[in-house]
C-alpha cells in the first residue's frame, strides 16, 4: 500500500477547504458548497434516547394567535402500509412485547425472525424452531443491557452472568454478532474509544483503504481498527464529514453554528447518533413542527383554507397509493412519476382550483420535493417511500452547536490523508491499488464511501469496470439537490415561539424557492435563520449570485414582518450553499427515481472483485437512505462484511502468506538499527558503497494510537543524497511535501517495491554480517526446539 507518514491533524473547524467561503459584499455574503440531510426540522429539549420507541410529545408551545398555527411534519413517508412487500416490524406487536424486544425492534431487528446478517453469520444451526427463539431472547437481552448504559463497555462475562448457563453457547454467538456488527460497544464514550483502539482478539487481518471521510468512512474505519485491520482514509476535501458540515458564522458581537449539510437526527429511538449524543453528553433539541404559512404579499394564510387544502392533499396521496397498489398487482413493471399521478387526480377531483388553494397545494408539493431532494416529476410513484417501514421512532432532534461535534470526535486519531482525491481503483486477486493525487496506495481491500453523485459522474475509474448490474443501479437511482441560505442577524426579530414558518409563491415552477424558514436561535447559539431551496428552484438557485439570493430572502422577510411593525435588520453574515457544484458530491442525497426501486440500494451495497472493493454510504442503505444514521449504519455493515470476507480468505491463504510474512520480518529486523532516523522516517544504506548517489531504502511509519495493532510502514527507493536532504528538513509534513513534489517519489507497500529495491535489500543484508548471524541463530533455535 502506498502512502505518506502520519497524516496531519484535520484543520480547525473554521479552516478553508476546497468548497470554501468567498467573502462578498454588500452583506458579507459567503458562497459555500454544502448539502442537506433529508430530514430537517427543529428544537426544544428532549431526552436523548428513551428505552422504548415512539415516546409521546411532551413539548408545549405558545401558538401564534393569527392565524392558529398548524403542525406540518415534513412528509417523506406516507402510505407504505398499502404497498406490497411491506415490513411487519412496527405492527401492533409493541403491545405484546417486553421492553427488551421493543429496544431490539427500534434498532432494526424483526420481531420473531432473524435478519439476513444473522442468517449469513450462522447464529443458529437451523433457521426456525426453539433454538432461534431462545437466541432472539438472548440477543435482545444483551442489546438492551448495553443500551441501558451506553458509556460503559459490556463484557462477554457480564452478558453471560445474567443468562442461564444452559444458553452459554447462544450468549457467545449473540454477543460476538452484536459486537462485530456494531450493535453494542460502539461510539465515542472514553472507555469505549480506548478499548476499541486495539484489535479485540489480537489478530492482524490486512489493510483497508477507505475512500471518503464522511460518516460512513469514519465509522467503518473505527470499527475496522477494532477488528484488527490497518486503515488509511483518503479524503479529497481538507476536512472530514463529507456532506455533514458545520460552520461558525459571526460578526457584530453575535455568532452561531450553522449546519450547511446533514442537520437532523430523524427519530432518536434506536438511532446510533442518539447514542453518540448520550455518550458525549450533548443535549438534544426536539423539532417543533408548528408552522404558520404566509402568502406572497405577507398576509397570513386563512386557517380554514389551510385546513381544507391539507386534507385534500392527503386524500390525493391516498388515491395515488391505491392506484399504485392496483398497478403493481396487475403490471409489476409499470412505473410513472409521482407528480404526474398527483396532478392527474387533482384535475379529476378538481382540487385546489382557487388561486390561494393552488399556492397552498404547491407548498405541500414543495415540502415533498424537499424531503426527496428532487422534483415530483422525477420520483417513482411505486417506490418513492419504500423506506417508510424502517423509519426510526421518537422525536426528530438537532444537536446544539451542529453535527460537526460528531464528525470531529469520530475523526480523532484516525489516519486521514486530506487533499487526496481518488481517481482510480484497481482491484484483483492480490489486492487493490488506489490512485489519488499522484500517489498510489496499496491494500488488501478498499471501501468506497463516496456519494452517489460522484459514482454517477464517473470521476472514479474502476479497473476492471464495475459489473453492469451495479452500473445500471447507479444510473437508475436518483441523486437530488437541496440548498440553503443561512443568515445571521444582529438579533432575533421573528420571535421564539416557533421553529419554522412557510412562504407561498404564485410561480409554480419556483414553489420550492425559500418556501420554508428554520429558526436556529435555540440550537445554534445566535440569531440564525435558514431558508430552504428545493425542487426546480434548487437547480436555478445555483445559477444566481449570492447577493441576488440573499436580497430575495430579505424581501420575503420584510413582506412578512414589516406589516406587523417589525423591522428586518441588515444581516451580519450570509452563506449560500452550492451542493450541486461541489465536485466531491454533485448533489445532496439519494432518492428513488422513476424506474428504480429499493433493490437498487442493495445492489449499490454489493461488493465487487470477490470481496476486494466494498461500498458504503446513505445511497447503499435501503432501510435508511438519505439520512445521517443511514450512512453511519452502512459503515458498520461494511466493516462486518469486510471482516467476514477476511476470515474466509485467511482460512484459504495461510500457506501463501508465510513467504510474505517472512519478507516483512526481514525488513523489520533490518530496520531495528537503521543507518539514519528522523521523525517518522528511517533509512538503510548499502554499506559497501559510500557514494552519495548510491541507492537507499527509505521507510515511513504511518498512524498513531489507532494502529497499535501493528505499525503501518511504507517504503521508497531513492538516492542516499536525497535521503540526507530530507533529514535536514523540519517536520514530517514538510518532508512528505519534498518527497512527493520535489523528488516526485511515491511511497509503496512492501509488495509494491520494485525489483531494483529488492536487489538493494539483498545487498543490505549481505553488508550486515550481524543480520545473517541473527538469522542463523534463530533457525538453530527453531531446529533444537
């Protein structure tokens, strides 16, 4: 594997990155790339994660008297109970299940059957029967016991003591499954982070190159280190987090933390991000979904008209649901755009023919386009909400200060190399070769976590090409766009009783332009408003200047508040996102397009090259697509898959690895006493040659505490003169820069050394008589034993 020494730490939270801020006048505007998690809403403090799902809403709010506010939970999910193949996971079983079973259900386990992962892991000898029933009880008990205190490591012995000895075998199986698949003992609590810095069974299982330092990549890397893998993360940006980005906005004595990308925890029951929040002691703020609406001229929408249109909108969705059920049963391959079906029913049933009613209906459609990050004309009528059965229960919440708190904690101590945009992934029976920023990185396995937009764009070349089945799924699935305008004001002029308010427009094609405003005052630390841009408007938005966009937002706010005698002040700072133009994403999040289905998420998740290249990210999660927790869980899933394949492969290749291990042992012994050491660098010279132009072998040590499973070393073959020049440079980062840019030298793994380098190693061995004596002594000891 080829890579430089210990990577530099990630830049501080406000550092400049490739998608960086460009200051503009007149309102100190910033042009910024970002994304948006599909499920955004707002605050009021709540419990991080109750023991059972679907906790009641205990939050009360003081309503705006004119008009009476209405609850508008942004709807992505709606009526899957009428579709084929729906899950029974959340039926009425909660009434008959105990708390432990409810906790298992909340994290995704079926009520009385095994998951595909459990079946593949052979947790029981026979699927069905009493053994399976007992296993499920044992599994649920272990899971619930850890969830009762997620900051403490649950040991195997502790799990065993609370279950009858006759089930000892099931305890061993269930505990190991839950541990390896990231259901227990995961996260950021101090005790857990410390214990997971070393392999749980002391084994070394190979090297994994993780492409992308978003949630999926960071989570997978941490779990892989715990499983005994050496890990290197390649990230094209100059920061971790991917489509999760928090920026501190400030000026004139006020400041606020704004999430430009993923921003909401969509249901905290069973949500792994809820676990992280508990471990870090972060309070959660519940989204209040009371949302008054305003007409284009700033007048409040009539409450009776509002109620009537909302009822009509829901009936339209119900009719489309019944239509698609009939179509799926009769002609399984038929699919049409959701927008087309809704418009057809609207015309037939003469819904929203009045001007104001039509604007209201379009606001609800814009809300759907926000939820799915695309136009209604792009959504599959048949499968647009296929993930509905898996939606996590409980409150929708925000993290005060932004989700970058998670990102920074997950990235801590991991060997991440920033500014390494991956151009090519070559894979074969002997491993993988990843090309990034002019360097080559060799490993046993690669995990690709880049957004679907990057795969669609074809920015990464795979050699050999990806299977046609996967390329077809990449093409079929949609990858949409959502943008934001975040504005920091000198004070909160809109009030604190509501978290959201909406704005209607007469232009149907621009119904998603600033249609919804979020107040972040209670979670960001300052008077911050965020305006959302969805649907067709999100695409056009990226062609407008930031100055024009912010002026438009301010005009809307003045139309709403000035008639009430409230002055809208000039903003302190404003930021416009441009996720569609971000070449590390090309959009915001995935959706089920016309002609696609949930199966395409599963196809995207499939590994290729007989277990050499794996895939993770929200677009590989059929159950939780377009969410931060979906990305998180996909990273855990693929870490477990990589472990499973590594175990299978190791059982088949023990003999073939003996010679490789011997070669590594030889080099390790040679470098016990190197000829020159500086920082993470060390070098060996051919002692038979004193010429400065003679060849030398350079070794670089990579990684910090996370590589305690065994240090990761990379090598280079270069002249003795250049090694001496490197030694005179201060700092490993500067040395790497000189090595790569000035000398044009790339580091490689042990297997990547050239024949000339191998010849040099042989000469170095011969020039060191002590090395040969040591070797002969070791061989004699083995023979005598």
